């Protein structure tokens, strides 16, 4: 099992950032790599167990993810991948927010544990860090006050 994470400061209050990322189908609003994101089977976007279908902007494929946990009190989303063009298995990621009281900012922490063939480890870590970093940078750009 491999792990990686990215953290970033977003120049916006935690409530503002949480409002944007909380809906499990909101990735197409704030992530630059996502062309479309829809919840399957007419479930609610905050219902644990719902599955989101992500169409990647570069046309490289579809990703399907299950919402495993959603905590408003902790501003935390946990999800797994059930289908992906990436060679990953046992993928579980957490996106969490913490308030920075000085300056009314937010720190976002996006981490993941996953399995991949040993010869793809460095490639997958770099790719996932890029995905996370790009998403958090876009959030900062959208929400900076």
C-alpha cells in the first residue's frame, strides 16, 4: 500500500470552501481536470454510498467513485475509486479542511492510500499529487477573497 498527500492554503473562509466541495458531484465546478460529474441512480450528492461518474477533460476515460463518509462537523469527505483508467486498487482518499483563524483562511489536506504495481509507484504518486495540487489551486483561484 502506498500513500501520498497534498496540502494547500486557500484564501477563503472554511464555510465558503466547504460549500463548494461538499456536494460529491461538484468536481466539474472546481477541478480543472473534470469535464462532467454526475451522481448515478438519482441518489443525493451527500448520501453515503452514492456513486459519482466523472468524465475527464482530456478524454482519457471515466472514473467512478463511492462516497464512503461525509462529515460536516469535520469538513471531511472520504471516497474510494471503483473504476478508473489509472492502474490503482484499494484506493481510498480523504479531502479535509481546517480553519486558519488568522486571515480567515482554510488549509485543505488531500490524501490517499492505494495499491499499484511497484514499477508504477512513482508515476502514480506524481500523477495523484498533480491531480490533488491542481484541484486545490483551482479552488484557491475561484475563492480567493
